[in-house]
């Protein structure tokens, strides 16, 4: 069971050189991402509003480091991703893409972005996206990649790459797995913005709340999640993403085996016992 986390860490090893401090800062000297953790809830905030939180290589390196930090620590129970400023995330840094001249540089940028999107779904704790503004291109991809997304009624979404000659092919991977194909292709072919309500209707976000209530609603959901066993959530999350791409019979076989494994966990047995005995469960959050 412990191999779940081990596989994640090996697959998504940071493998980054020590970053110069200046690369982790905005032009005004602020950190590109802000990472805080309290009571099991880690908040990662994209913090370069001057570039509309564009996913530059430096920002992505900082973001990935925030995601991977102490990922095996039982104190980490849920991650919340948000963005400072009037735009949640504007996608890739187009100036940076043009400044890079080689295919290998471009490949490295897109590989880093894809790795982060996969990491979000592979990491063994739930990841909630808090969207209070426009999410465009790879920013929309980020929303679609998170386990849960709560949007304010002011949030909007689009994949407008086609309008500037760079089709949103990588955002399409996450988008096509979150919304019906017809809506995904409409967004990809036209680049038009959709509202938070339309995003909710088609499954891009989990719920829509009043803008002023957004952070409180996200915190309430996070606090609900951390009441459960970390190990049970880790097992359930990994199984969900694995089975959803399988045929029905294979998915049931996989899920049935996991139910057996779940029952062998301390927290699996403890949770059932506590329910039957009408008491609060005492989780140990281990995968043993």
C-alpha cells in the first residue's frame, strides 16, 4: 500500500536545480507562488497578477515544488489552489514562449506543465481549485485537472489559443475529460468564453457560489474532507482515476480488489467499528 505514494514521488521527482531566488520572484520582488499550511489545509496561490498569473517556467517550478513539499507527511490533508489578481490564470507565458528559440526549450515548458497537471491527480490528497476570475487556456486546463473546483459567480473560462494560432491541444486533454465532447470542441474551435453557470452545468466546476463567499465555501469543503482518513482518501482517489479510463468489467475488477485492500487498512476497520459502536473514529492515516 505504501507503494502508492512512492510511485508518485518517483514519477514526479522534482529533478530541478537549486533555483536562484530571483527566478522565484515577480519583477516587484514578490514570490511567484505563496504556499501556506494550517490545520492540514495547504493553500497554494499563484501570485503574479501583473502577468495574469501566466504559467512561466519559473512560476511552474515554484508551483510544482509547493505541490510536492512533504507530500508523505500525514499533516497534509488537502490542497487548495487559487490565484491573486483579476485573472485566475491566463495560461502559458506567451512572451516566454516567443523568447525561447529551440524546440527543446518549448518541449521542456509544455512537459513541465503537463507534469503538473498529472501530479495534481496523482498526489495522494484531494486538490480543490478556488476560481474567482477568468481561467484561460492552460489556466482552464488547471481548473479541469483539479479533483474539485469551486467557482465564484464572476469566474469565466475559455481556451482561446486557436485565435492566436496556437491551438489549445494540451488543455484539451483535461477539458475533454471534464466536459462533454461537443462543449469541449466548441470551446477549442471558437475560443469563446463560457460563464461559471455554464461551466457548472457541464461539469467543468463542482459548484458556483457568490464571489464574496468563495473562500469560505472552499474552506468549509476542505474542513469536511480533512475529517476523513488520509489513507482511505489516497486509496480512493488513485482508484478513481485508474478505473475511470478502463472498460466496465476491468474497472469493477480493479475496484473490487481495492475494496478488499481498503478493508485491510487500520482506518478501514476502525471507521466501520466506530460507526457500529456510535463513536468518533480515531484515524492513524497510515497505509498499513
